[in-house]
C-alpha cells in the first residue's frame, strides 16, 4: 500500500510506501528534495504540510521548534504519511540544483592532516561530470562498508575531489580509512547533497565557523568566495581541542596575507599547556568578537553541540534565521542516541 504525496515543486505526485518517509521516497527516485542529515537533526528538509496527515518520528528541537510545528511545518526525513498529502519544501535563497551523480572514483592521494584526520583525494573515473556548490557533501562508499557522508573540501570545478575524514574509534568506516585505505582503491561517490552552501550573490559579511574536520566544507566555501572575488569581510574561525588538532593553519595564514578581507582565528577549547592562542568555545568567541551580525551570512560545520551553541549565539546577536547555514556532523552513534528520544 502506498500514499500519493503531491510536492508543489515537483511535476508528478510522489508515491510513498507505507512506513516510508517523504524524503526517502523522493531520494529513491533521485528527486532533488532539499535535505541534510536525514535523521531529524538539521532542519534542511523542513516543509509545509498543506493537507493530509503524517506521523513524525523523533527529531531534534533544533531542527524543528514547537512553534514551527504548530504553524504546520514538518521534517520530510521524519514524516511518514498516513493519507494522501500535499507538501511544499521551503525554498532556500539562491536555490541551486546540480544533477545527482553516481560515480566510481579512485584514490589518488592520501595525507595525514592531524593525528586523527586523514585527507583523501579522489579522481572521478566514471559517472561524471560532477558539479556542486561550495559547502555541499557527498555519500562515500568504500568496498564492503556502509556509506557515509563527507563534505567536499575542494572548490567546485576542480578535477580532484578532496575529503577530510576523522577517525572515530570503534566506527564501522573511519578505522578503514585511517589504517587500510590506499592509493588506487576504488570508492563509490553519490552526490551532491546539502543546503549549507555559499550564497555567491550575498555581499554582506561572512562568518565561517568550523569545528575539527568540519573545516572541509568551510574551506571550500572560503576558497570559493575568495576566488570569485568576494570583497566583503570573511571571518574564519577554526575550533579544536588542542594544538595537535589544528590543521591547515599555514594555508589560511597565506590566504589571509593575500586577501586582506579574510581573517583567520584558531581557537583551542581544551589546551593542554599554556598558550597565546584564543581559548574557549566558538560560541563564546563569537559573543566576544561581534556586537551585532545583522546582514551577515554564517556558515557552520562541525560537532552538533558546537553548531547549536554557535547558532544560538549568532541569533542572539541579530542574525536572521535564514542567513544561518549549518551542517552538523552527526555520527552513527549520535543518530542512534537521538532516535531513542521520546517522540515529539
């Protein structure tokens, strides 16, 4: 049994099987439904329920507030139809639509960026050409392992795809990437996904906040903004625990020297020894450095707690909700814990 879901932005109704979410049905047909985490934690698939009935699986209050729910909004990744429905996903500013590519790639370079972050570079062998917007991500599948999502660190248009993958001890995929993956290995890549991409027409200040390997999409965004000639102030912050977790510092120092509108600030949250660097959490640093951020665009990527606290700090400083673009990195363990929440 299935229900018919009319999505305002699609020409034909979408058949959704019993127990399937609206987003699952759309992605199974390679339809460009906006989404991010696919687990009810980011809000990228927020949609208006125009008619019909859905049941919502557990989700984060960060992704959908009670007020938004009361105003008829749902998360497509958690919404299971119980009748025929009509929905409309919320339009992002400067909406982009890139073809969803299923590609076979080959590892052409590997490098240790920190003690637990490895950079992998891939060459597209078939299924391209691959186009994306700076800040988006892809699904990577290594042979015999489950697929995982990682953001592109390279700029759009470059022939080699770059990803930064942090080791998660006990994980199903990252130990393989850290210890076993080698040059020449094949990797299946599907993408692009994500709505936290650079809005190239925006002329106001840019605040780019990265936590750990969340620097990957932020690097892509900052590099693209500089290389297309953006002249507005770009404030880049990298938050890590300690000195050994910092990476690409020299790279961004050089970029800042060449582009006076770029500032780069590393921040240590748990320094193991005395340091002259900024210390604390990124949310607190933002509060210290800005009196107001109205008119700015913010791009954030990193651990969920970092993203959520920094977004709250930015909103308190006056940023508009639609100008805050965030991708939080939820591990499979994070998703499992969140799925145990009492349904909202």
